[in-house]
């Protein structure tokens, strides 16, 4: 007796064919979207494409998915892939918006004293060079560092714009180490007699003791501590040789006729 062989219906063969086509179409769409996404991302970074191009790419991907993938299952796959494509596009647009906002922001204004020199952080020789540079900045074109062994108290020598001889001693001390009266006395013994100073100046990053300031006042030696040095460096105070003129004229200007 012959056993009848059940042939597969056309619908079943079509379903099997549709499944293979669905898998193939999904892979194809994935490749297209992945390649297109990378290309779009590179284009956004290099040329800043407008949002219309991104939306157009998403629409084309959706159309390709619908054409290649037919049927109920195919439409579900196409919808999922398209949603992922839109998320990629939205992320790219957000990145573009952030970049444009960053470009539109005004650059931060430089600080008023952004180029201020921290004299306390300099080594002793660097500090002497910084003081000499301040002298040159304010008109002492020949200011030079002469400090070293045998300098007899003079670290910087210069000629003021009005022709006076400026002698400077530089003390690069820490904040708790102030220049004392003995140091001022040693400088006072050489600045006038040896270096023939018209203006004698001691600059100390640690400040001065009270006895040192008393001695300096008696000997007409200018003392610049951290505050005076900062004001001079920032240009909010006149240079020391101009202060010396004011101090020299002060007592006589204050006298009154009996």
C-alpha cells in the first residue's frame, strides 16, 4: 500500500522563504545603518552638517527597511531599527547643539593681574632680575643685576629717568622672615659711601622689623615690603624714586611761616 507523502503547502514554503529574507534584510539594514551612522558622525564632526541631512538619512533608512522587509514581522523589525536610527541621529544633533553653544559663548575675560609675578616663589637671583625688570619698565633703561660675591650690598644698579643713581638691595625671604636692623645698617654703610646712591632702596618679600624701619627712616632708605612691591608691580603706585622725591620734599612743604 502506498503511503501518501504530504507536500508542503505554498504558504509554508513562502513562510520559510520570508524568514530567510527577513534575516537577510535585517542584516542588510544593520550594515546600512551602522555604516551610515559612522559616516554621518564623521561628517558632523568635520563639517557640521545641518539637521535636515540627519533627518533625511533616517527617513531613507526607514524606507529601505520597509522595502526590503515585508510582512508583519518585517515591519516590527523595521520599526525597531528605525527607532534606534533616530536615537543615533538625536544624539548627534544634541552633540552639534552643544558644540554650537560652546562656540557661541564668549571666552573668559583675562584676570586683571593675570600676568602678575609671584615674587615670593622666585629664587634669589630670579627675584633680583624681577626687580631690575620693574626698574626698566618704569624708565630705568640701564638697570642691571650686579649682586653676588663682593657686591657690598648692591643687587641692582640703575639710573632713574631724571638722572639719579638708584641702588637696590633685594631680600627674597619667606613670609615669616623679616629683614632686621642689622641688615639695614650694613646696607646703609655702603649704599651712599661706596655706591654713591641718590636713591637707596631695600626690597624684602618678608617685610621688615620695626627697628629696621626706624633705622631706614633716619638714613633716608626706602623700604618696600610685600604690599609696596605688589602695588609697584601692578602699576597702582609710583616707582620708588618718585616716592623718594615726595618724602624728601615732605617736611619742607609742611613748614609754615611764623
